C-alpha cells in the first residue's frame, strides 16, 4: 500500500478512539454530579430539572423490613424514605413521559449512583428485586445504574445483571473482565493534595492528579473525584483536569457557574 494510503487508514482507525475519549470543550450540567442528592430540599427533582448527568443517593438495607431505604445510617433510616419512592418511581415516570429516554433531550444521559451503606450482596439483591418491576429503567439506554460504597468482590461482578454497574478506584488495577462492568473510575482528591481551594495548587500534586485522571481515560472510563473543594476554584481545577463529573453539594451554584465558566482551555 502507498505510504499516504497507510496514513489515511491509520488515521481512520485512530480517530474514533480519540473522539470517543475526548473531554468536552464546554462543560454543562451534563457533567455535574449531585453528591448526597437526598439531602437536597427536593431530592431527585432539583438535580433532574437542572439536567444533571449524575445523581447520588446513599442506600441502607433495613433487614427487619426488607426495605431499601435512602439513608446514610440507622438513624437516617428512621425517616423511612424508600429508594423506590424517592428515585425509582420518579425516574420511571420521566422515562415513560420521554418515550424511553431519561431526559426529553435524547442526547443527555444520567447515572444513578447508589452508595451502599450496608452489606453489599443483600442490598444489591434487594435492588435487583426492585428494578425487576421497572423494565423501563433496566432497558433505558440513557440511564446507568451504578453501585458504589459497599460492593461485592469484583470477581463476582459478572454474576450480576448487565444493568447493574460498579465504580472503580483509579488507585487500583483491574483485569479486563472487571473493567467491563465498571462505568466510572474515581478517587479521593485528598489522597493527592492538601490544597483547600485557595491559592495555587502545588505543581507536584497537580501532576499526580493529571496522571491519575489520564489513567482512567486511557482505560476508556469516565472519571470523578470527590472531596474536592466545593467552590469556584475547585470546579475550575476539575475542568482543567478534564474530569468528567464535577462533584457538588451546591447544585444550583454549580449550574450557574457552568453557564459562564464551562469552557475548557485546551
């Protein structure tokens, strides 16, 4: 083959890969993660109405009643807010209204991240029992249901239904089988730096962060960091790093920030 033809073929092969993992030039709420969403004044709806790309809730299996509750611990569980009522039913209703998509804009996607606070296997089994009743969720191409927190042994991930995904740690190495069940990779920001959100982030820490984020992207995974200073400076650093989901408890403030500051300097 002529050398020019070979270059064209190589370019054709590489371009889809490059574009598949390219980070957005402009960040929107599709790149926003509502951390501990159940603590918002209007759980689910506040972040959903802002078109957030990821929503997180703690889940707690109340063994005595065999109910999956939205709660961080036994004290929270006394409020008796079920996952089904707070998140599953509203999602199902919106998917039905949007003819099979999470959002009316079919280009938008949503991760429902469930942070399991009790023993992993019984809680996930209960989650599956609930989801079986909602085929609109389990077959929705724009919805990812992802388990974090307490998780089963990663060697057993492939034993779970294909609609159950898991998150992974950037600090760990996984085989191909496990990676195929991981939707997002992340890490604790404070494992890399003590930067508190003001002034310059130390150059050595910045390089460590860049290397870790690049690792996740090289594996074809979206990346999220948590415990990042939840302010303008912290969000700016996440955008500069090319992190896919910006972690926040201040969902309205982040939405407003992204309207004016979402462009990434490439």
